[in-house]
């Protein structure tokens, strides 16, 4: 790989701590006298990116220190499909789904209103934090959780002296839209009053996620850019056989979770239909959230081609990506990290609704020369995609571009976790000293619930 390690520009210092290095260069945390506990929250209302990011972080933490346990609280229906290392478990809270057209939420499976589901989720999250008594709480992406569901847990743990960390992906949304959203939810007071650090899983050369947010200097000082999270192949997962059925090089097509990936798959299949002599086969992974009717229609179209294979889902997408001549994908954080990690030539077709996150990330990466981008706003001409597919294997590799610290995220997150677990704090209360639920919020009287809206 041609990516340079973090040095002057690497934001988080890359020097190894005492204890040596393990895995992909992560510092081994010194074994603790008492087993430490990390709690990670991920709302997971749509797609696979959030749970994948949390899984990567959790696996790295327990690999670096055999005396640390990680518990993930997640709403993803797919979390049980992934491989976790020893020392990790998860609590699956009732699921919600986000509508692509307007961004509103509904209960995923339960035949109850979304407010009822959110009340159940809130109580489960708070009770889990109460009983688990973590030494560190990491919240992924949503500072208050979905509709404020993580606030009771945050206030309870804050009163106990537990370090609270906000983990942000590199891009949240268009700055103007994000500013309006965070003003409506009153997010900034939570960043000021509740969180001890804000970890950005990216680099400022790609994007600064709080651009446009009227945050005070105290919040900016809490921010640490870690670099992107390197992805490895799972240790014990079956390798999809579809690639073995294709003669010669193939292109991997992945719309991530697939819930909003119909246009991408349709465009790729239309390209093969318009230009049946494209010299590369394709493996199309629809994603578990693609509508079954669309999926079956795509299978029928793909079956007419000798060198196109399809599958709905694999928990080892990295194995397909590693062997692919190139990748056609949407621009989600998880897929972007995989493309960089496996050093793959890529064409990205970012979505622009309901958020501009993918477009902003993809445009910045294209401007750095890491990948190529096709925009659907210019139309989805099959010949445009066919030309791009023909040229894809001749593109430059991401590693041809030197970006200091680009893939240092995992090691830097481990160092940051080590720092938090090593610092003395009040820590978890013993089981017989846990406050009754009705009095938990009393010590946090200076953090009124009215300050945090959803």
C-alpha cells in the first residue's frame, strides 16, 4: 500500500505506546488489574454502515487488550450476521426504519407506533448502561441518539464520572442542512455539557464534519481526527463462491445495504444490456434491505449474461472486493473504507437524498484522485456507465495518492480508548450502590432535558 503513516499531518500521534504493537500496528493496551468495559451505542435505522463501523472499532479494542469487554447496543437487524471476536457481545433493541423520501422514522417490525418503540429503546439503552456499568461510553453519529433516546443514559453515566465520547463519521450532511437540524435538536449544548471528546473517523482534507455549526471553542478543542478505519477480512467467514463462476476478471457492484440501491444496480445492468461485450464480468451484491420485487427483477435480467452473478448478502464482502478488478458502489462511509483498505479502483455513484453525505465524501475523494465519480443528476445513460466500466480496470489505485494518515483510524482509536481507560475517574458504581432509576437524573440537574430536543 502506498498510504503514508500519520506523521506531522496525522492528527493523532502515531507513536506506539509501551506494550508493543499488535494486529495491524495497534498498540497493545497494558492488561488492566480489573477488566474494563466499553459500551458502544449505534441507532442503526438504515443500511449497514453504522454497525460495520462499530464492529470494526469493537474488534480492534478487544484485540488490543484481552482484559477489555465491549458491549454494543444496536438497532440493526443484521448485527447477528457479523463475526465478532471474543470479548464482544451486543444488545439488539427494537428496530426502526427511515423512509428514504422524507427521512421520517417508523417501527421496523413491531405493530406499534414509533413513539412506543422509541420509549422501549430508551429504557433498554438506559437500563443496559445502568447494569453494565461501563468505563467508557462511545456514541456513534447521533449525539443524542435517535429522537433523544440516549440522553438518559448519557446523563446517568456523566453523573457517575464515566468518560463519554462522540464518534462522528467524516461527513454528516450539507453544512447548511446540518446546522438547521442540529439547531432544531439543540445538539451543541450536549457537546458542551456531556461529551468529553469527539472522535472524527476521517481526515480534515476530506471533510470537516462540523463546518457550518456554531460550536464554541470548547467543542472544537474536544475534536480529534483519527483517519479512516482500516478493514480486514473476517477470520472465520465463508468466501462467496459466485466469483469462482466467472471467467476472467470481474467488477464488484455493491449498493451497501441496498435499501436505496435500485438505481445503481439498474444502471449497471442497463450498461451490460447496451454493451454486451464489456470485457469484464460482474458480481452484484444487492444488500439485505433491497426490496424483494426489485431484487427478483434484477436476478432475471442478470441471468441472461454468462459472466454476471448475483447474491443478496454476504458478511464477507471484503473477500469479493479483494479479488475484484474494480468496484462500482454508492458512497457510504463503510464502502469507502473498504475500497481504501483493499486498494481498489472504484466508480462511486453517490446518493443525494435525503442527505448529501455521500456526494460530499465522493467529490472530495475524487478531487484527491482516490476514485472516480458518476453523478445521476446528469442522467443515467447506459453508454456512460458502459464506458466507465470498460475503463475502470485502467484507473489508478488509491494507494497511488499519498495522503498522510489516511488509514490510521483503527490504531488511533485504540490509542484514544487506551488513554480514556487509563485515566482515573469515578468509574462504575458497585452493584449495590447503583442509584434507583427515579433518582438517577438528580445529580445532572444542571443539564435540563429541555436543552436537548429531537
